[in-house]
């Protein structure tokens, strides 16, 4: 990437804002920059970060997925039900993740094969799956999950929690994928101009299918992390989750108009929100200002994005 | 002509029989269906309906939607019921629709959360806000041996009932000179968020002795946070939630006591009170009332038209296994 491009990128803006916040919080509280607290922040980011990998690709194609939270809910229900009905922990986790992939593929079929606009398909799925989660649980929450099934949330490898490993590995691989693999490049091409991509011989249906199905898989993994961390499956697990993921993605520079954005940017976006909410607690800033500050950040960054792009066209 | 008279007679007899066998239709609309708390209320309502010989209708939105709740009440009015009891998601927004119901001759009540003031006939209250706030504060004080710091993680910052409980908790706090409330944070209705907020609070105030979760998701969330932070034995988690969410944490040692009432009894009392009023009775004022079927003696306060179930219940390892909601 040329220097000029880097300087103009939102990733840099968000990164700098975050470094500024980190410096400010560390100077204000000696408890901020500790191993424990960094772990807390990274754990808080993990489920949103993993899901934002899928959401970033979707938004780059010019689409949107508001069913992320409901898919995560069904994943949680599947995992919880399987684990409390005698399935081995590893199988319950895999089943849950596969259900995520399957539901993502349902989205993918409607959007890629039938050509129905993503907002309509995912809105429908959002409401349908939420009712389904309620029907499956019959209104009962699952509270006492066996310890082993919580591995995706509580497990540790080399003393680093599993969710943090998962986030790092998945983000690293899919960043490489988006930048260097042909399929990754085609995703940008589809987002820049679906017609142009099709004319130049890209199988746009295949690309769209891949993106929505993969997103489902990511929500599946995120769901296993959420269940592991919370230890409870609520009927409303994942409620509003899609909003947090979309917010992180858009904050991190992915253009809602499509064609532009990076996974690293989305991770920075979710980290920024997490650092802010953690830091404000450490400084004991009144809780009600937290939503205000985060809202201003999102609106401001999207406005800048729109203005910047207008200048270029 | 003679035939017509016979038909008319048969018709009248049929009408009379139908009305003699017709039972009251009493509906309860929770804030949302599908959470253990309201499931317990539903179970209580069903039990009362069976005991009292009335029909119990339980229906509500799947999210805590104000508009959906109003729509459901509107449908019930069209359907024709004798009494509507609501746990409103927005105390003010349901006033017009409750007024409409009342104009159609339907008995309108609120239960669990008050609303539609000036319109509703009765508020069936689980416990007075003051008693809840005071009881939570007393439990906190006992857990820390009347000395030290504690923090609160609540649900939504605009939840009226949670804020009222916190207000009374702080009122009671004034009577404990050696106890300090260090912060109040909010985590919505999301266990994972409560875990994250709890972890940050413990990081910010490592010397707290108690952390309180004010709603059904925050209490198990902060208990989880205490366990994750490795503070079992140093910090007690407590709060207001259903026992099924806390059982596991009691076993792990992060929770010793927490507070709630019995929502099953509350559901029972709601249906019982509706039938009592439909029968044309009036509650005796300010004295404990015998309600067969529940194990507290509710009191009616005529000045606010509320029927209070009784004092809150403190759950301990000794009594928790008696409750399965």
C-alpha cells in the first residue's frame, strides 16, 4: 500500500484514536495497562471480532446481515440443548457451529441464487429464527451447562484464553485471504460493481453464496464463545448482537456503500468500543455518558467516510 | 307463529345455560414471553385458574416491545375477555389502550410492574420497591460484615423498577456508615455483557467485598465475573434474579444469598385478585388477606390501589432447592 493510501485510511484514524485513548487511560489509572485488564478487553472483543470477519465481507459486497444475532441465538440453543441432552461436549460445540454454517447458507441461497435483497432476506431470518429459538427452548433458559462445553469461552492454551487465540488466528488468516487470494479479491470486485465483475467473468453468485455462508460459520464460532463465556443460554442470547457487529465494522472503515474495508479495521473498531467502555469504568465516569460517546464516534466516522468518498468521485 | 315461540324459548334456554357455564376469561400479558421469570408467573396463573374455575389466557411479545404489547391488548379486547392484567413495558404508553379496554367493560389490572395510572383498577405488586431495595442492602451489609465497599451492575439505565430499587437501596445505605457504594454500571439484559462489565468493575475496584446484579441477567453475570477473576472467597456476588440462574454459582462459592419474590405466587395472586374483583368483592384495607393457594398473606393498600404479595424472599443454600423456576 502506498503511504498516501495508508494515511487516508480509516484504519489509521481508528488506530490513532485508540492509541490516544490507551495512553490517556493508562495515565489516569494504573490498573488499565495490566495483563489482566488487557485480557478482559480482548475477551470482550472476541465474539464480536470473530463475527465481524463475516460481516465485513458481506458489507464489502454491498450487502448487510441483520440476522447475525438471531443465528447466534440458534447456535447457542443448539449447543446448549445438545450438551444438556447427553451429547459429548466436542460434538455439541461442532453441531452448534455447523448450524451457524447451515443458517448462513440459507441466507446465501436466498440472496445469491434467488437474488432477493440481503436486507429483506436477513430481516426475515432475524425474526423467524428468534421465534424459533423461543419455540425450541419453550421459554426455559439453560443454566447449568457442563464445564467441558464451555471450552470455547473458558479454555486456555499456553495460558491464553481460547477466544483470544481464535480471534487472532481467524483475523490473521482472513486478512491474508482478502488481500492475496483470488476469491478475496473478487469479493471487493463484486462490491465495487456487481455488473463489471460479472462481465469480466467472475461467478458473482458463487462469491455471494460463499460470503453469506462463511459469515454463518463465523456467527457459529462466535456463538460457541458467547455460550462458553456466559454459561447460560437465554432465549434472547444474541439480541442486538448484529448491531454491535455492524457498528464495529462500519466504525473500522468498511464502507456501507460496498467495495471498501478490511477485517483488521473491523477488529480495531470493536477494540475501540471495548477499550472505551472498559476505560470509562476504570475512571468511574458516569455510565450514562458511555452510550453517548460511542454514538458520537460512530456517526462521526461514517460522516467522514461519506465526505471523503464524495471528494474522490 | 307457534313454532316461532318454541324457537325463541329454546333460544332463551340455551342462552341461559351458556351464561351459567361461562367462566371468566382472565388474560395476563407479560413484558415478554420466554424468560423463566414470566414462565413461573404463567404456571401460578394456570394453577389459580384450575383452583378457581376460570379460563386463563397467557400471551405476550417475544421481545420487550411496547408496540407489540399494545397490539396484543387490542386483540384481546376484540376477542372479548373479562379481565386484562399487564406487566407493562412502558408504564405510560399502555394507558390509552387500557382505557379503551376499561370502556368496553373489561377489568384492567397491572401486575409485576405498574402503569396506566388512574385507569387500572388494581396493581398486583410482588413486593414494595422499598422492601426490595432495603432487603438487598441488608443482604449486602450482612455479606460484608457491615463494613467495606460494594458495586452495582444494573440492567437498562432507564428501567424504572430497577432504578427505584436502587434509590431505596441507597436510602437504606445511609444507615450503614461503614459501607460505601463505589459505582453503578449498566449491562442490559445480556449475561455476557454483565460478565464483561463485572470483570471491568472488579479490575477498577479490586477491594470491593460485594458486587450486586440488579436484574435476572446481571446477577448470574457478575457471579461468573467473580469466578473468572479468581475472587471467590474475597468478593460475594448477589442481587435480584431467579434461583435457577444462581444454583450453579452457589455451588462454586461465589454466591451465598440473593433476593427475589416467588413469581409463581405472584401469578396465582394476579388471577385470584381478578376473579375476586369480577365477583364484585372489595378488598379489606391494610390487613393481611387469606389467599388459599399461596404461602404469604397479601395486603391491600387502598390509597394506591395496590395488592402486595408480601416481603421479598432471601434465597440461601438451605432453601434454594425448593424452587425450580
